[in-house]
C-alpha cells in the first residue's frame, strides 16, 4: 500500500530522466554540428559545447546508476 506511491514516483522520474537525456542529446548534436561547420568557432560556443556535453554525460551516468533503460519507458 505504501510502496505503490514510491514505485509510481520512481517510474515518473525515470521517464523524466529519459526525456531529458533525449533533449540533451539533440542539443549536443546541434552544438557539435555548429562547431564542425564553423571556420573559427568562438570560445563561447566551444564552452557551451563542453557544458552541454558534460550535462549529457551526467544524465547518462545518472540513468546507469538508476538502472534505467528505454524499455522501462514504454
């Protein structure tokens, strides 16, 4: 009875985490394309790329720690 709420909350947060991972991956891909197409990317753009990559890797690490997979989402 008490654990159903906990399980539901964990499932919702795992779904939210997977959504964030997908969004961050898209953002990272867009930044990488921008840098690759630039002749001389500014330091600000390069820093944004590094920050985005760090956020993406953090989210992936968090998903691995939680043992969350895409198959859990559906």
